[in-house]
C-alpha cells in the first residue's frame, strides 16, 4: 500500500505540478574550432533543478542553436537525441565570432536553461605575392 501511495505522489508531483522539475543544463560544454569547422561537445545532466535524479530515458533531446551576430539571431535548432554521441558539428563557417547554446528538453517538454560556448573563425592568411628570394 505504501509503495502505491509513493507512486501516486510521484505522478501527482511530476506530472501535475512539475514545480522545479526542469532538467539541469548540460555540463562540460566544449567548443573546438578548426579552420571553418566547429565541434561542440557536452555531457547530459543527471539531475533536475530540484535535485531529483534525471534518468536518461526522461530526456527527449538536446537542441543546439548558433548565432553569428552576438546572440541577436539564432539558427533553427538542430536536435541531438540522448542515445547519440553528445556532439554537434557545423562546417563551412565564414570568418567571425560564433555563439552556440545547448538546451535540454525532457520527455514532458520541460526545457533547461541554456549552456553556451563561444569561439571565432579567423580569416585565412593571404597568399604571398611578389616574393623575391636572393641567394648569395
């Protein structure tokens, strides 16, 4: 009987009230930029904001958005499922600064705060022109 009441309370609290039940943000977010390619990696949260354990099966996806203008505008989200490697790669970036945000969405649609990482793609050096070599 007690176990049944615990399950009923858990259902009532999680599904009807849901206060504080949003997932925590991703951790260990890391951005590596190599030439015109950016690779973002992160670790999924294991708890909710209120400290309750977040089972991986309760995570629907991680949405990744990118901004090339300091956060004024963001790309449409790209989703990474929890069963996939927690990484996002974008190629063919032009020179400039980039802001990436990772947002966890649980199976009930609750959204975490975002975690972010920034980095820059540098202009490629100009080709050397009019080089003169003198050998003595």
